[in-house]
C-alpha cells in the first residue's frame, strides 16, 4: 500500500515543482493584481504529457482499487515528477515517483494474478475435460462389451431356433411312424373282426344240421362268404367249388364238398390266427412308437423353452446395448461441453496474458524509461534518494509554506 504524506498537498506547492500552487497564500501588493492574475493563469495551465507520460497515466488509471482523489494526485504528479531526469529530482519528486511505481506494480500484480487465476481455471477445466474423455472412453468400452453380448446372445438364439426346428422335425417323423404303424394294426383288427364274423355268422350256418338248413338262406351266407373269401387269396378251383358245396345240404355233401367247406373254414381260422399274432406282436411296437412321440414332444417343449430364454436374453442384451449407446452419446455431449469450456478458459487466459504483456511492454516500459532517465548518460547517476520515505517522515524534513521566511 502507498504511504501518503500527512501534510495537505497545498503545503508542498512552495517547495516542489511537482505540485503547482492552486491558490495565492498572501494578498498581492497594490499595483500587482494584473501581474498576479497572469502569473496564476500561467501556473494553472495543465502541463503537456508526452507519449511515455500518457502510458504512465494509462497505467495509473488501471489502479481501480485506489480512491479517485489519490489517482488524481498521482496523475497530476506525472509530468512534474517523471519529467525531470532522475539525477535532478527533488526528494519529494522521487517519493512521488516511488508512489507511482508502487501503484503501477500493484496493477501489474493484479494483472499477473488475473493470469494465474485464468491459468488455474484452465487447469481445472482441463482436468474436467480429461475426466469427461475418460468417461467417453469407458462408455465406448461398455458399448463394445454390450455389442459382444448381443452378438453372443443372437448366435445362441439362432441355435435355439434351429434346435426347435430340428426337434419338431423329429416329432413329425415319430408321429408319422406312429400313424403308419397304428394304421396297420388297426387294419389287422378290422380284418380279424371281419374274418371272425364270417366264421361265426356265415360258415357256422353252412355247417348246421339238416333240420335247420335252408338252401335260400345258405345261398345268402354263401354270397357273403364268397365276398370275404376273395380277400384271402384262395385257390381258384376252391373258389369255383364254393357256391355248390355251400348251398348243398350237409347230409347230401360228398367228400369233395366237405373238403371245400373244411378248407374254407381253415383258411378263415388261419387268417384270424395270423392277424391275432400280428396284433399281439404289434402292441409292443405301438407302445414304442407312442413313447417315441412323447419323448420327441418333450424335446420340442424343452427346445421351445430354451428358445424363449434365448429370445429374452437377446432382448435384454439389446436393451442394455441401447442404454450403453445412450450413455456414450451423453458422455460425448459432456465431453464436447467440457472441451468448449476449456477452449473458452484458454481464450480468457490468453487475453489476460496479452493484457499483462501489453501492460509490461508499454505502460511499465514507459514508467521505467521515465523513472531511470538521467541528464547525462555518460556520467554515473548519483544514488537515488531513499524512496521508502513515507509522507509522514517527509513531513519532518520538508519545510512547510511560510516557514522559510
């Protein structure tokens, strides 16, 4: 902070050209009024500032933390204190130069602090951007992992669908085999019923005793027997002899007729026995075919359950993939925002550095040039007076107006 003189500024005007008097301290002698006014007008003229002095004034006006009257005093002292060479300045002029320098140093310090503050902000947003980029990288890795899971579950779902297809094909084959096998046995059962019925309903009548035998009725039974007998593949001669033998009364049948009737009955009985054996044998095959169908139905059910699980897993994986993609978009959005913040912070830091660079390269240089100039550069300048003397100390060594008389 600046150390200000404890005396009023008006008390210094009689000893330093840095502070031109602003008012008359005593009444002017009679007849000198016009001369005094002209002299006062000359004194009140504002000194002209060269380009370097303008640079110093510009620097002082950037000291926004100082009261306005202090800044006005420092500005007013620029031409009178920095105008003379350093080796020709009065102690009070040197003190004023010191105060001006301290003020400019405070401005420079503030500008440097502004640069440091912006640099700190850049560092902070840079860390935030790096963290955002890490989040993006993690999000990309997560999305890639979810994509792998989707690919795996999709392959498993395809395999499950193929397994269902294969299982259904196996079930179809088993059902076809069951249908064909069961149809064969069903046909055998019908034939047994037909041939057994022929023996019971027709052949037995043809073998009845003579008292109950009726030729017309026998003819009807014979027609039915002939129809069914054709299916047995009997010998043609036997088929030719059947009508006559069957319609002849049992007591009137000869040996040949009896042989024909016996052969007919035996053929029916043999066929029924063969078909019965086929049915008995086919019962085990029927059970096996039914078991095969049941087993294939279970295989199909298991395959369909597995396919449902695979479909659910695929749907979940695809949903997770969608969430990961949304997370990546959000992370990239955040990274973009952080990048913009970093760019803005770097731009502000660059501007702060430019302001500081301009201040040092222009304002400080102007002050230093004026402060350090000497009247004869070839001769070493005498040591500068102690600029650390405060205005209070200067009060004890500087005569006040009217004390010289």
